[in-house]
C-alpha cells in the first residue's frame, strides 16, 4: 500500500514537473514572439527614421544649393569682380592679392559648412560659431553666439539637423528679415539642450500659417520633430523673430 502511494506521489511529481516545464516553454515562446515583435517594430522605426533623415537631407541639400548660389553670386562673385577691376585699373598688386585671399577664405569656409563629412568632425557650437564669424566678417549682419553650461556631444545626425535648422533661420534673417542684429544662445542644461536664435528684423504675424510656410519655418518644425526636438517660433511685426529649439538628452 505504501509502495502504491509512493508511486502515485512520484507520478504526481512527474506530471507536475512536466506541466511546469510546459508552462515555461509556453512562456518562453510568448516571450520570444513579443521580443521578435519588438525587434521588428524597432527596426521599422529605425528604417522610418533613416528614410525621413534621407528625405530631409534631400530637402536640405536643395536649400543649401540655393544658398550656395546666392553666396557665390553676392559674396565670392563680388570679391572676384573687385579683383578683376583692380587688375584692370593697375591697382597695387598687394590689394589684388588681399582681395583674392579674402575670396579664397570665404570659399573654403563655405565649402566646410556645406560638407556633411566636415560637419561630422565639428561640434555643433563650432559649426554655428563659424557661421556667425563669417556673417560678421562679411558685414552681412552683426551677430553673436553665447554658449552656456558644460557642452555635451549628442548624436551627430541630430547635431547636423540642428545646424541645418539654424542655417535656414540665418538665411531667412539675412535675406528676408531686414535685421541688423542676430543673437544665438546654446544652453547645455542638466537634462536638455536649448538653442535660441533671435533677430531684430521686421518680424511677421506668427498666427498666419501661410506666411510661416512661405519662409520655411514649417520645414524647421518638421525637421525638429524628426529628431524628437520641440520648436517654438515667436514673431510679431516690427518685433523680430525668435526660434527656440528644446532637445531632451
């Protein structure tokens, strides 16, 4: 009788163990399925991100080409024309050399700031500072930059998107806003990066959606959303325009 009870206990223990093993197998299978689903979802998100980055890069490239055309015509082209006039008028050779050197300097500066590979090796503040210095050097506008906090390097693609956003804002300020001053603050806070760019130009009605689209600020918002950053734009007629980018680390 005791042996029969012992055998029954063993069978119960075996069945219980088998049952627990089956449960573990089922749970493992469910876990793996969920894990695979999450991995696929993550890959889809990454693929979508890369596609949007590529799309944005194409849009930025087109805008950059327009800016290059403007820079070559209104800046470097004028310097070369001046050098030609100096040569025709038999000016001092040193003056001609100075003009040509200035043109070469601006051409190299422009080349660095439109080259994605060059930007990858530069910090965000370094790239913005070079733009600010170029504006001041060419008397486009009186510009300044202030960096606050301990500088932190973020994802290079995100930094390039931020820099292109700033370039678009700068372009609007110089070509359309009729501003005399441009100020930039890059503030590295404990848990977020805040970039503020403000001009004292003619401003516009920020409530007018058509006007916002017309000067490219809608593109700025879309690009910021792509890297999970927030953008706010404040502007009123005759009160300038302020762009604020907020990015959580």
